[in-house]
C-alpha cells in the first residue's frame, strides 16, 4: 500500500532524498507533536499547517470511511467566539506486508473547515451532480452539514482524494492528524515480529523489507578472504577485497542496505551492559554491488542462482522450496554467504552469515537495537497526573546526551512552565527526531 502525506505541497527539483516529506515536516506545529504535546500531555497525533488558508486535506491511502462530520459553521471553544472547527474524517486502511501478514490501521483528520468557512474563503466545491469536477474536489457526501458525527455508510476513498480543508482550533489554523491501530489489530500484526524482544532470532516467516540486520555472537572467526579464493583474489570469477583475520571480542550488530546500486554496511559492537559502539565511522561501501547481484549469484551459486541471489540479498533463502542444500557437502557449505564486516576498530574480515549462529533480520522484524520499542503501562514516561516526565522520556528513547540548556538547568524545578518549555524544545530538536520512530505504541 502506498501512503502519501495528508498535505501535498508543491515541490521543485529534488535536492534531498525525499523533498516532499521534507516540505511536510516544515508544516509541523510545535504545540501539537507526537507523542507529547507542549503541555506535557500524551498527544496521539501531529498538528500540521501549510500556512495556506486554502490548504486541501487528502486521504493518505485507499480506505473505508468509518465516520465523519461536516459542520455548517465553526463552534466556540468556550470563550464565546466561534473559533474552532469540529469537522473530521476517520478512515480505516487494510493491506498486507507479506505472506499472511495483514495490517489494519486508521487515519484521523480533525479540525476540518466548515461550509461557511469555505464560502468565506471563496472555496466553492462544484455541485454534486456537476460534470466539471476536478480530481481534488470534495465528494458529494462532504458538501452537506451532517448535524453531528455519522457513520461512513460503506463509503470508500482513494489515496490523495480530497476530504476537506484545514480549519482552526482555539483560533489557530491547524490540522490534527494521526495514525493509530486498535489493540487487537496491533497484537495480531506485531506478535509476528521481534518487537520487544532483546533475544532476537532469525524469523521463520518470509516477510523481509527495508534494511538487513545481522547479529553476530562474540568469539566468531573472521577470515582475510573467503575459502577457495585464488591468488588473483577471485572466487569463481568474483573478486573479493582483502580483509583481515581475527575474532570479535563482543557481539556485533551489522546493518546492510543498498542505495543507487551500492551496498553500505555499518557495524556496532555491543558491550555487556547493552551499550553500543559504532565501529564504522563511515559506512563501508561496495560500489555497484546490487547491480552485480545476479552475476555474483550465478557465479557463486551455479546450481541455483535464485537461491544464491536471496542469500546475497537477505543472508538467508526466503523461497519455500530451496534448491541449495542446508548442510555442508564434502566440507563445503553450498549456502556460504561471505560478508565483509568490521569486527574491531580498524579491522574487518569475512564471515559466513548463512551460519545458524548468525541471526538474520530486517526492518520487518522491528528489532530492538534499531530503536523500536512498545510503550505500555510498565514503561510509560507519564506520571499519575498524566504529564510526561522529560527525564523519563530521555531514558525511554535512550538519548545519547543530556540536552538541558544552561538556562533550563538554572531554572528552579518549581517553575510550572519549566518542563513544558524543556519538553517542547527537546522533542522538536532535529537531533531527537527518532522519538516518533522509537515510541511505537502506548497501550
């Protein structure tokens, strides 16, 4: 399933890997962020505003309309002024991420502009029977006051369909947007992953996407070259860069990904207390590795290049009926997959990652060492008053450094605004943008 942002800005020539999302990131408002709002309360979504009074809100993916509300006019926030919009749309999305891996989630769009507000801004959607509708025009069911929240009634939308315009809350223009799952849907999907497990194992399933990860136990042997490599540094016609022999004193976490045909490898050593040290100051890069995968697979695994391709790409065979034998024959492992890995500072050598002792995962498994974790009652950063404790949040996301500014350190703890201001600054700090990725769910 392809997902788009709820606001679709116009972007020029690409200057970054994802210019659209970079533009949408700039729409984020500091007073409503995930997972904690500026006042230290739990906040399930994100407040967005493009600054354009005619900003259209779009469905992020194909989905079923669960409920919605269209208002004729704005409502009061209790101050006597009609300065808030109560319109919303709630969508349900279903997709699959792999074999027998169904994923159901919801998207919510709140503070959608009322009909009077649209008219005041000169936004005049065409009549529902018009033959001149544009792709981003509102559907007919969004053109009439519903008098309150109503059921979706089997209505469906497509990705990028217009479902309203950005309205206001407390007089501030904003869209409250969030994505969430129900508890049963969450458990049904994530129980098949490694989420929350510190003792990770190679999954039995075939769901595999994103970056690849290898967990190499301590005390493994690394070779300077794969066995059978000739004096020309080639094995079956494939050249291997020379490495160094040795053993790893600590467990290693290895990350492998591909970008524009090149292969990039990062390695961390893991101390007894779980702390990680990056051994690769710059990613080890193998140029054109991905482009040459078929050639490498055909040469190194001539009896079944397709199995070999998966070994080179994933470290294991995902196909249901592999051809390559899983046990050594005549002292040779037909599935040997030699990966060049930095095993100590300034030292790297080859190890066979197809070995069962090496655990093989991907982003589909949500491994803990990439930052994913489930936030529940046992480890929530919220106190009995429902307010977030900044120090607990830092501990939760394993912040690498204390981020209090000198002024914050000098401010007395009794200052009622101190933690609010500190939290807003901390969560909005670009260096801490892993917060959303690391706090997966509060249940």
